[in-house]
C-alpha cells in the first residue's frame, strides 16, 4: 500500500470494511457539533447601506470603510447604545464594512438578538455620517450652512457693480482712466478665482454629504455558523478525518507482503505456501475482553488494507499443499528429532496453518527414509514486541509459520534473533494465506466402485495418502 497510488477502490474498501466505525464517528461528530453550538450562542447580522454622492475613487472608498470600523465611529455608537457590559472594543469585533456597487458602503452589525443587530448597524451608520460631516467642516447652525450661498450672491453682485463702473469710467486715454480700468479688471479676475475656489469647496462639502439609505432590515435567520451547520460540519469532518487517517497509515505501512521479502528478513528458505479458510470466528471467540468486543463491534478486528480472500479449491487441493510442505520438511530431517514451530502471536491464520501441519505430521504413516519415526512438532506463539523462544532441548530446529502482509522486517528480524538466542536454527519458512472456502456440495454417498480422487492424485504424484 505504501507504493500504491491512492485510488477510488482504496477509499471504497475503507468504506466497505470500516462502515461501522465511520457511522459511529459520524454520530460522534454530530454530537460534538451540537455541543459546540451550545457553547456559542446564536448570532444575528443586520446591514445598513450608506450612499456616498459624487465621484469617488477606489482608495477613497476603502478609506471610508476603514473609518466605519474605527474606534472613532464605533465607540460613539457604543456610547449612544449604552448596552450593559458591552464596550466599544467588543463592538469593534462585531462590526464590519465593505464596499458595494454604486458608491455604497454596507455596514454590518452582529448581536445576540435581531433587534440589537438592527440597532447596532443603524447607529454605526449614523455615526459614520456624523463623523464625515465633522471632518468636512459642516456646522450644525443655519448660518454656517447658508454662509457659502450668501457669499456667492455677494460676489455676483460685486462683479456686476464692477462692470457698471468700468462702463461709466472716462473713455478717454488719460492715465487716470487707464489705471482705473486696469484695477477694475484685476479686481474682476480676483473675484472669478475666488468664485472658482468657492465652487470647489462646495463640491467637496457636497461630496462628504453621505446619505443613509433607510434603516437596516431586521434579520430573520441566524448568522453562520448556525447550529445546523455546526452539526453537519462535525458529522462530515469526523469520518473524513478517519478516512484520511486510514490512508496515511496505509502509506506508512511497512509490512512485508511477498515471500522473497519474508524469507530475506528471516534468513531462511521457503518451504511452501498453504491456504487457510478465512474464517476468524474461532479467534474472535477466544478474545472476550472489553476492548476486543468494542473492536469487533466497530468492525476493527480485521485489517482493511488486505485484499479480499480469493476463492480456493476444495479441501483436497488445500490438503495437498500441506502434504507437500510436510514432505519437504520431513526429507530435511534425517533423524526423529523434535521440531519447534514458531508462530507470531496474534497471527490466527498462521496458527491454524501450524495446527494443520501438526495434524498432518501425526497422521502421516510414512516416516523418513533414514528413521523409523516422524519428527514431533511443538507449536509456540512468540510475541513480536518482546520475542522470546524456549531454549533448545531436543529440538533439531525451528520452523516459522506466518501470514503475509502482517509483519514488518524489523519484527521478523526480532523473531529470527530470538530463535538464535534460544539455540534454534530456522530450517524453513511456511507462508499461510487466507482464502475463501467453497461450500461442499452434498451429492449423497459415492458409488460402491468409485475411486477417491485424493487417492488418484496421490498415486499420480507419488505421494502417500
């Protein structure tokens, strides 16, 4: 799995073999999301729009957005609201502003109730308009408001009077008349420039005249994240993290899956591979602990990253594999010595294969050519975390039986070192694989003169049955 590309079939295998765990995590995530929603009370958001008349550049609009959320505006809004236990600094975290099309600034306020949210956005909008008016020098009295217009009319009247004086002046070419007309022309030019400056100041004043486009509508729903959103997010996040964790664990998996890798880690030779029907009910029945029961309930008592067991042949074909392994093992032992069969602890497939080998050894009527009795097999389970093998007594060696894809190279090297410390030489390795047993058809008793198929195979291959 560490070298494979993560494909949809891998995710499908996780969903198929870990659906119980994912279902429990989905419910747990929903409960956590619900609990989170209880810690954070519901919030409501209302928005008020402020129109900025005139022509505004983008940077100027952004400046007004910053002003709307500044302490100069929000603190004044907090003072007018006078909410108990709520300061201006806290309100600044609840107020936001953004620009919209048409020189509009949208001011949003968030509060615990729809009424408060509406009040907050309206007060901030009002304080923004008042602040802009103060910056532009827009006074509150009527005299200040009508002063520029009266001055403009005064300038128009003065300009008309200058024209009349110029026309009534002596049309002669005396020095005095020429100087008078020149002074009047300069005075008219100065008045025109003052008029232009007055128009520019009036344009700036009108530009700062912001308009609130009505009160903020009262919100009818909660602001995100709502309780439903938190529950949905928890129900999706927990199983998603579980799937990602499974994929990460598969990427980091270093278990050996092929026979050459297993043999190289143990430093021995492969005697053969055997098939074991993939029924783990016997293993599960032996483990009655609470933790094991929980793992079984969640579907975690079996590995998900192993391929599905392939359909095997009948019982006779599986028996032939065990007999061939036993024949190779028997030929390597010239005397009737005892043999230690080492099985990694927790490897139920290998333990059943070792038991089948013991049964085959006990039922074999044909001893080795150089002895009159068969070797006696003694099965021991060895912990891979702290491997310990019994010291050598009358055993002539050790036979390691294990399943592929269950152990790392370091764990197998530890078993090999434990065998060496106990004085046992590993004479061979048997790899057991889980298969799907075919149901045995009930066809009734065989005919009286029928020859058993196993006997025919035994005579054809030269094996004893």
